């Protein structure tokens, strides 16, 4: 089929080309709902951070500090919380 009036083969009757798929939605939405989804990874790290915050509070450490550290370092923070001794706050 020859091109007429400078239209591409995928253009519609008005001559406008269909929008690019990545331009139809924002970049964050593409990563959250894209073919390779990282959402379960972040959800898992968030749950691990909550568990680590509870463990840290149980050992006498700051739960918010360990929550943030757990978001950044994940299982490494869990390992540190488990192997370090309980903080003695009675001094």
C-alpha cells in the first residue's frame, strides 16, 4: 500500500500516529505494572523492615532507626539485630 499525504501505515483516518506505549503512562507506573515487576520485592522488604523493627525494640534498640536500616540493607540488618546482644538500659 503506497503512502498518501505523508501518512504512515499505522496512522488512523485523521492521519495521527498512535501514541507510544511508554508515553501513555508515567514511568513509575511502567515499573510497577510493567513486564518485570519489582513491586513484590519492595513489599517483601517493607514486611521484613516491620519484623526487624519489632525485633530491635525487643532487644532495647530504636525501632525507627532499625526500620529505616532494614529498608536500606534488608536481610543484613536482620542478621545484625539477631547476633547483637540486648542493650542494657538499666544503667
